[in-house]
C-alpha cells in the first residue's frame, strides 16, 4: 500500500523503562523510583508547561532524533495520540462543574491536542511543519502514513511519535484501561545508510493470520494502550525482526507493517 | 506542488446550511453571530448553528452527538460528487482526513456535569463512541462506505487546513486517489470559559481589523471537501504553506513571521507571485494581537492593495473547522465573483495597513489565499484557485 521507507532512530518511554535501550535490556527502574518522564526535548520553561504525556513525548523524540542523528530545528514531528490531553480536559471540567472556579488560562492553553507538538516546536526552534493527529487504535498507522506522505514529497527525515497518558478511568469505566506509553521512530527515505530496518504500511484487514512478528511482551496495562502498536514496532526493530507486524492489538482496523531488519 | 482538485464542498455554520444560505448572508453582509445558546456568566456573542441536524441511522444511535450529526449534514451536501467518486475509485483508496479541536468535548462536558452532580454518567454516555477523535471518523466511514486511511488532525485552529495538505501528499504518493477532507467543531462551555479566561472574547460580535476590536466570537460548524486525483474541479488548492511560529503557545509572533512564511510557502508551492493573489480570506480573529500581526504579515508578503476580509465576523471563530470553512468561502469568491463586505462595528483600525473592503466587491477573483493560525504557533495558508 505505502512506500518503503527506512527507520533510522527509535525512542521509547514506559514508566519503569525511561528509554528504548532500557527496554531492550529489560533494565527496569526500581519500584521506588518516581518513574516520571523528564521531557528531554523541551527547554526548561516548556518542560514545566508540558503534561506527563508531553514530557514522555519529549523523551522519545530526543532519543529517536539523537539515534538517527537528525536535528530538531528542521525535522518535522508528527505527534499521534488517541485522547491527547484528556487529563487536562478533566481538570478543567472538574474546576468548572465541581469547584465552580474560574478556568486557569495556563491549563486551558495546554489542553489542546497539539500542546506537546507546539511546545516541542518552540523548544527546538523548529519553524517548519508539525502536526498532531488522532485515530483511536489506528493512531500508530495514521502517524506512519502521515510521515510516509511527507517523505514521498521530498522531506529528508520525519519523527513519528505516538503517546497516550493513562486512560481516564472515570470516563472509561466499561472499557479496558491502559497505562502511559510513548514510542517514536525516525523515518527516512529507503536506503538510508544508517537504517535499522525498512518498512511499508500495508492495507488494513481484521484477520490476523498473516502476522508473523510477535508483539512486545509488555505488561497488560501497556498492551491495552491505543499506542501499543508503535511500541511493538520499536520493540520488533530492536529485536531485529523481519516479517509482518500488527500496528494494533486487535482493537483497531487491522493495519500492519511489513518489516525488514537491516541489522 | 501538483494542484489538489476540489470536486465538491459543503458548509454549515451560523449562516445556515449549504451553499445558498451562505451566499445570501455573505453577499448581504448579514452576520450569524448572536447571543450564546449556552448559559454563561459573562457577555459574549457566538456563532451557533441553528438549523435542524439530521439524525444518524438507527444502528448508529450510540454515536449520535451534535458533532456526528453535523458530519452527517455536511456529507449529505456532497452526496452527488461523493457518489461519482465512489464509482471512480475503490473504497479503500478514498481517505477520510478531518480536523477538529474539541472533538466530543460538548457531549463529555454535559455528561461530566451529571457525574459531578449525581455521581454517575448518563446511561447513554459512551466516551469512546461520543468523545474520541475516532468517533466521528467511524460515523463518516459508516455513512459513506469509504474505507481508506482515516484520521483527525487536531492542531487547534489550523486543524482542518492540515487535512488538505495531507490529502495532497497522499495522492501524490499514490497511497490514495481521493479524500473527504475538512473539519468540524461544536460550541461548548469549556471553550467559551477558556477563551474568556484568556481575556480573548469580545463582549459583542467580533470586529476583525476594527479600531475597537477586543477579541474573538466563538462559532461552530464545519466544511467538508471532496478532493480527487482527477475529475471536474470546481476549484484547485494550488499551494499550501505549513509553518510554526516557534514563539509562544497561545500568542502569535508579533511580526507574524510564521504567518509570512506560511503565505510565502503557499505561493512558492504554486509557483505564483504576490501580484497573482486577488484576495485574502484572513484568519482575522478580532484580537488586537492577531489582527496586527497578520496585517503586518500580509503587507510584507503581498503589499497593501490586496483586499482582505475576515469572515469570522459572519460565523465566529469555528476553531478546528475554520480553515475548511474559510477555504469554502474562498471558493465561493472565485466561483461567484464576489468578496463579502468586511463587517463589524467601528472604523477600520488606521494602524492596519492593508485593504479591508467594507462594501460588497464584485469582479473576477482567480486566486485567494486563506490563512489560519493556531495555538502552538501552528500556521496554514491555502492558495485556492480557479481551475
């Protein structure tokens, strides 16, 4: 379906695993560690403004860009998230309905879906393209397709990062809950000399019989995240896998990638 | 860039539903702004949609929100070109690329109020089917039978503008042949309270580029467009500029540097010069900062003679829908040969050094730049052209 592209950088943040290397080595932080993301890609002012999810995005973007040796000033960043800053929205609703307090302008401005991508562009002084998208459990596939569209039209490299905060339990009483997760890949045109893998995003279909690459062995809380597919992709590339990998865990429309390891 | 063919488009706003109601209001300088239908403890005008929205089919009842019903109304208006597109392209090659800022926040805030007051959500409230960005995508897929890639862009007030750029790239990359693009947003208390907290709301109907302007009027509505690889284009998207201010999360760059770059990029993508532009549909929110920065940017990129109108004085600022709605108004200017008068109380700000026509202007308009700027310093400029 899509054009073959190279993956040249990876980033990952899971509470307990602050980066992709820690996950690959199964080097989990001690249970008493605060396990909070640092927001490495942000400057000090915008790190304070960013939500926990925003900071996790910042960590993944910094890690993936460093690995791919691309710069933050010119490289487009696509942020995918299913529910975005829903916790900020809940905070606003609580203030509005429960406490009947005036709304905080500071919270309101970072409650928009593109808060993280906006803060990143400010921190990295990137005056070019950036976007934020959402497609529920298909967000990883959508983020990759948006990136592939950019590459096909002449962009040299693009960061695709997917993240969601822990599910808002009060709103999702009947649905599976998930924990915060963020994962990123840097895509470049096929044949990039520093490729870790090549991939194509294939048409979606519900049957999963052709999937040959196993998803990551995440704890259930991460596996339920709408962004689990992007973390599975990072994990599969780290393991040097080739084959067909699902970009969702059965809750989406069934997008998959065909992966060729370059390691 | 290769131009994007727009083969159909639809509009829904405080001015009404469909082409004729919008043309009547725009030609006659008749605003749709009025009192807020949402109870508030402060004064502001809003652009509320007052037309009856269609019900969803019975089997889609769980998805039935105001936003989803707006989507159904907008789809009905492009039914004919969409039918032709479905005959021409396979369903998996027709994408659904929409933009929204608030998604289902209007539904959630009502449900959450019940939760706060009574300890539980309404029985029929369903976060995943009524709130998430994907909920409306499901509705549009179901109503159209289009099964291509589908996602929501959510970059606040540029959201629906981004969808044209994505569609253009994906057609060019041969991932799709056609797409339903555009965007939609509904009024909600949280948005109104939020902009009020920023002291960004005008107490009366907004007055873009006027000396006495003092803020935004929030509106609701949407616009969808069908874009295709080939077909009978009503208008073209000849150039697109997408930039970031990299300056401030909620304030525009004072000199409009990001806005200038977006307009220049749109011109460059189309291979056109400033003198080729006949009209600007300005972002023109009515805030002091935005209008000053944008006027400065327009002056530096296009000069002072190009007529600029902000149609937000008619519809209010429809947030994630604004870029698509204003692309539709730009298309009307080209197809119908008129520019709506810039309306709003008070005299034009003498410090706004661009041409703001306050009377209906008729003539031939071949190329219109439509600007949209957003929280996060996100900027999109669409160059809409006659085919």
